[in-house]
């Protein structure tokens, strides 16, 4: 009986094909996660600027800074 090529396997690569599929999925998941640190830094900079311009009080600055850090 003829099997017609490689005997089963995952896309014809066997274990190596499975590893490639897992790596691709991991890269996609990693790329889709939000970058919290850079967005937090931008928010902190915005708060500092608003405080410097007198738009918010020091108490409001401290409250918002703490709220951002808790997220």
C-alpha cells in the first residue's frame, strides 16, 4: 500500500512543524499584548505637564499618579 509521501506528520515536518506552529502562535500572542509600561510613562509625563501648567493640584497629581500605578 502506498502512503503518498511523508507518513503523516504535521504539515509534512513532524515534530519540527509542531514547534514552528507553536512559535508562530506565541509570536502572534506576544505582539497583540498591550505595552503597559510605555503608555504609563506617557500618562505620567502628561500629569507632570498638567501640574507644571497649574491645571491640576499636587493632591490631584498624587491621586492620579497612584491610580495609574495600580492598573
